[in-house]
């Protein structure tokens, strides 16, 4: 399982202005992004994906629930790195049904 951030960041652009005068407009430096959570079943080479707004324990839990729903009641081994969201106390691990 892994996460990847995608998004749009507006970059500062050069503006022409006479020496000593600041440009009369403001550059918008906000950005919008989302995170792609992904897992691959090695046995069937099937991918499971979900888009979420951030990387937190609160967002990891819905992905794990999505994965549980897609895979079913089989035993699942999930390999996690040491990301703060993976070690968060906010993660709720779904049970097999």
C-alpha cells in the first residue's frame, strides 16, 4: 500500500515593471491537491485505488474499509511504511466479515 499526492500549484511568474516599482497585482500561490491511496493484490495483480483529500489516520481508515470490501473476508497482509498516518492512533482497522 502506498500514497501519492497529485495537484496543481500556481508558480510565481516574472512580471515586467519599471525599476523600483512593485507590480500592481498579487500572485495567487494557493494550491489544490488530493492523494491517491493504492494497494495491489500480488496473487491476482489487481489494483485497489481511492482518492482522498489528505494523508492522515482518519483518511487511511476509509481506504482500509474500501480494501476490505473489495477483497472480502480473506486474510489481508498490508505492508505499511513508517508514515505518521500509518502509526496514528486514529486508524480503525476493519474486521473480516
